[in-house]
C-alpha cells in the first residue's frame, strides 16, 4: 500500500503549527531520548536532521537539542530497546484471540496488491494461521503494473473485496482537494482509512491489521511509540487523521460543495455504535515486527510475482517498488515537494538511512539528484482526470510555493535551501 494512515498528514496538509513538547500517553515509561523533543517552527526557518535528510518542514516532525529528528531516535530505539521476540508473542496472542476455527475470515487487511500489504497478509496467513479478507480501495486511475500486482496477489490464494468509488464524485473531490490543499490524494486517504471499517462492520470481523504507523516510521509525533492500535472509538479518531488544527479537513467539510451524505458514505467512518457493536480493533503490524519495506519487496516477488516499476525507478526518487498503482501518484509527491521543499527521494532516503542501508552522504546525493523531478510520464492522464489544462495546473502549483522555501529567478523557481552534507 501507499505509506499508511498517519502518513496521510504529509499527503494532505501543512502542519500543526504549534511549538510544543510531545504529550505521551505513558509518561512513566518514556525513553530518555524521547524527552524534550520540540517542533522547530516551519514558518521561521528550514532545518535538516543531522542524521537523515528530513527537514522540519515535514508536518509534526520533532527534533532534540542536538538537531536529530524523532524518527531517527525512534529507529535507534527499535534497534536497541525493543524485544521483537516478545512483540511476536503479543501478535501470536492477538491472533489466538481472533482466529476462526472454521476457516471463516477473522482479520481484515487493507491491501492494494503492493509489497507491504501483501507481506502483512502473507505473514498472518502462513505464519499465524489466520484467514485474512483483503480490502482494496480502488485507485483513481489504475496503472497496468498496479492492476497486475493486485491480480497476481489475489490469484496466489487471497480473498479480496475491491471497493471502487463513484468516478464522478471521486474525480470532483480530487480536483477540489488538489485546488484547495494541493493534495489530490485526500479522497483516496479518506477511503483508505474508512472503507476497511465499513467492510469490517458489514461482515462482523472485529480485527483490522494495517501496515505501518507512518507517524513513527516516516515523520510525526512519537506519542504513540509504544501503542499497537488506534482508538477507533475516540472522538479524535477522524480529526487526528485528517484535521490538524490549522487545516480542518474532516470529510464533512466537503458537504458544503454539493455532496450528499450518500455521496460521501465511503469517505466517512461508520457510526461509532456500529463499530462498538462489532468490537472493532485496528492494529499496526509495524508494532509487532520491525518495518522493512525492502524485505517485503523480496517476499512479494517470491510469493506473489510482484512486479516493480516497468519504467525503472519512479519519478522523483531512486526506488522502483512503492506506490505503483495510481497514475496520479506523481503529482501527489510533486506537490509535497512544492509545499515542503522535500519530495519522494527525501522520504525514501531518510527511511533507508535509518535502516542503515545507505549513509547520510549517499542519501544527500540521491535527494539532490532526484527530489522534485516533474512527473511528466502520466501528466496527460492526470490533467484529463482532473479536468484542467496545463495553465491551471501551473497556477495551482505556484499557489503552494512559500517564500521561505522558494525564490523566483526570472521565469524559474529555485529552492532557497537544500539538504547538504555535514
């Protein structure tokens, strides 16, 4: 799947523009290295992590006094403090609680046919004897390789429900969110989070297993560093996913644009009482096993005939195995670069640096080479889907260039500051 759940914060919005300490749920157990982390005001200056290549422009990234980002600290915590054997036993106990005895579905795995969700479904089925029902929220404009990967996954022995939204509604929503927030993936994110809940209620399957906690893995608050599941009954469930204080993007917000409750049913969560009646629990698989996308890729190739990007690397980065299923992906990542000055290569390199797969210097070289590459490959398809021309597209793009990040030299826009080697 695409970077999951909390990762949608960088796909959607700007930032929670508060300078504050993280409020942890278990103050008596906070690792010493997580204390006194603060957000560096992203409107004041640009600061890059001294261990990876992420900057303070990424929403909710916290830094310590030495200039190290919270995700680098969390990566070290995972490598040195977590007892993964113990976590595996916790997962085994969880599966024992929910496992069906008659072979009926006992866990929902939100899945796109990508490497990560395929891996989660595979481990739950083959190692823990679970019976997953995979649920796919359809891409806006599917790619050939994405469709083939989903087909290969299903044909490898997995039940799947594909939920496809009304094309006119989804296209209109995508254009609205792209125009207002510079984020065409916001409607996809709504469905990615809420459609599995609808299916869980429909079939009375209480356990949902998502992939990674994006806040912890890629950038954001560490407050849930030791928490395996989401609180689906809490009043902040929707708000935490889609509405940091500076940008109210609860799905209800779009009702003012002529959408009915029926139009938005898949974009909204089911009634809380329905969730309670089934006893829904949503867990992150990354709590139970160290999250390693490159390993997932190898497993997916071996067991599901997973195909990488046929063009080689994906535009804007150096990898070829992630976010392959939607022709509109490229503009989501490009607008991330426009709004924050950090793009897809930054995200990939930062994670691989934390996994000790590349050095920071190597990451810097990759970012400088690939970050911000214009997504020309599917530009025509994107414009057709959004029902706009190139002039309007450029106007929207330029609207999200902030003066702290960009300067205009003649007809050209240039970054004022880029990551550099120490």
